[in-house]
């Protein structure tokens, strides 16, 4: 059976080893099994080269702002371009062409006019890590299934704990994302408050307190944990979407008066819609006084822990019991790479109590089995993404990325406020900025819709206190003032056309 990959575009000549397969590769192919090419190392080499050349060109064009950020064809049109039915039925496709089609139809996060969702613009290290994960699949539920990735995870968790000051007693695990980390941490809170919940379930009066500004995964966790949606009691927030400690006390006391047992309070560092950080010190003191678990959702903003300039936004984190921290938001890893961090290791160990002798055991081993402490069993080699990024740019490089993005957003706030007709919700704490042109909510939504369909720039929207806002998440360090000016010009022109 012949290899199925043709060369594509300006591919460098393949190495002689790929053009002249080894006798071993030839003998394997000689078996004539229909899946042979899938295991052919030469196919891997040529495919990676083909994809790599295109990715490099794609990234270069994107970083230079060439072309649109986003082109959205219909499902059927994309399937047509991929020759979908034939491709999956017959195999033997030209992978170069498939990659070209995929890239043409992908949102280009490296483009400086990508100012959209809180998804990292990935660095090279993360991309290489994903390739290694794809090729070796060391899925690491137990140490022996992925010693390197497991060891790196343990060391990186130690690194993260040291950044937030929890290295003495803390522990944690990497998860597939922030939602998973929030659930893991809140399950830790449940186990701490109700050690028998695993066996007996949860009494009907249990609840957690969740700010109105929190990511939905926190209130969703309440329902998953058996508290029901009624078990996620909302803490109202102020105009800037920040929890006021007095309001927390009012909601907490009211809940207790109604016979509720509060298992945890959630605070944001920072909130999703507006990027506002809660006052962790005040909330932490309150939780300590009441003896209630404080979970900090730092999925987005926890990364300031590595920045000398912005570390103070996490002041008070020493009072928290757990924290979520995603690296696929601010530390330039591809999705997903979350961390569920616990200030006390003993609390983490109590989170899941299950017997599964085929996988969990106490035999002597050179490293720690990770899945004992996670919701997930099979897990990708998450740690490699962060490790390779650090290996290329170092901790200072990632800190400087966070600082650049936060600094830029402050500059964009000044820029937008200085333009007639534009106003911002509030000065940014982080790299998220909500703004409007004029005061018509429906118009903000129409403008956003049109911007995304045109695809020259990509931003999001949010509803804040019932009003629609346009929303920037400044994820790309190459987004400059001129890009934001161009965006504002476009918004003005669209609003002008509506008025005509
Ligand atoms: C504050 C916050 N927490 C949690 C999440 C969920 O993270 P993930 O998408 O990795 O599950 C998000 C996602 O944007 C977030 O902003």
C-alpha cells in the first residue's frame, strides 16, 4: 500500500529517510493492511512537515494582520471543501489540502484584530506539546502511563502553588479546563463540609454562594454536586461587577436565617464578562470568620501570580481554600490546560473517595498516580503545553506577556474613552474591556453581529445589568492602538449607516 500524503505548496524537500523508507517500514507496509499508512512513520514525518509549513505561513500572515480574522462558511460548504464523505470513506486524502482548507476556515487568533474570547494566542511551545501528545498519547491516569508528563505536572503544580504562596501545604491537579477545575475545587469544599456526602449524598439545605458575575461553571457545579440550581445562591454585584463584602454578608446571613448550610463562597479573580477582580482580602476574612470555604475562580486572572506588576490583584489569596487557574487563557497554551489548586493537600485528598483496584493501588512506584484526585481518568499530557512555553520564553517571558496584555488594555480604555460617542463600563482591572457606542443596546448587538460576519476584526459582547456592551479581550500582544482605532472607525461607520 502506498503512502497517502502528497507534498503541498512550498514544502521543503523531504529528508531522504522519508523518500526512501527503511526496510522495516517497507516490510510493515508489505502486510497490505488497510490501516498501515496510519502507523507509517514516514507518513507522520511528511504530514507534520506539510502541516508545519502551512501553519508557519498561516501564523506569519496572521501576525502581520494579512487577510481577515474570520471567514465563516456554512457546515455544508466546509464539508464540501473537505470532500467530506469521500475523504472519510476512502482515506488516501491529500493532507496538505485538508490542512489548507482547515486553516482557511479557522478563526485566526494570531491576527492582531483578534480581540475576542479569552482564549490564548498559543505559543510555539504549546503547539509542539500538542504534537507530542498526539503522537505518544501518554494519557497518564497512572504514573506508569506517562512518567514524563506526570512528573512535569507535579513540578508545575508545585511551581504554581509557590506563585500563590501555598507551597508549604498545598497540592493540586491539572484538569481539562477551568470548568473542570471549578467543579473539582467545589467538590473539595463539599467533602470538607460533609465528609460523608460521597456515601450518603447531600442534605437538601446545602448551598454555595456565587457572585452574579461568576462564570456559569460555578453555578453549574452546584447542580452537578447535588445542590440543585437553587443551591447556587447569587451574590449581587456592583456597577463594575464586583462583589461588595457587605452584600456578601447580607446574602450569607439571609441564607443561614432561611436554614441553608453554606458549603462555599466563590470569588472572582477575575470575572468573565468584565474582567473585574473581587476584593479577596475582605471576602477571605469574612469566610475565615464564618468558617466557610473560599474558592477563587482565577481561571482567567490567576496568571497575575507570576507578575511583579499585577500580583497585588490577588492580595488576600492566602485566605482562600482553593483556586482555579487556567493557562490556556493568559499563559499562551492551547486549550485546555487548567489547574485545580488546594491550599491544603489533605483537603484535595478527601475530594474523591473511590475504590477501583484495576487502576488505584498502593504498590510502590516511582511517582504519584494523578487520577486518584481528578474527575477525569484518561487525560492528555496537559503539563507539556505550559512546560514547553516556559522552556522557550521562561517565566519572565510569560509574566511579560500578562503585563503587556494588561497594560495595553489600560491604554485602549483611554483611547476608547477619548473618542466621541464611545464610553467604557469601567476602567479595566485586567485585559477585558466593555464599551459601547451611543446608548442603544440593540445597536451594539447589531454592530457586533455585522463585525463578526465581515470578519476583519473579532470582538465579543456581554450583557451587563441588562445593557448590551461590546467587549474586548486583549489576548494578542500584537494588538496595537491602530487596530483599536480601526475598530472604532468601523463601529462609527456602521452606526452612521444605521442613522442614515
Ligand atoms: C472566570 C472563568 N472561569 C471558568 C471558565 C471556564 O473555563 P473553561 O472554558 O476552561 O472550562 C472561564 C471561561 O472563560 C472563565 O472566564
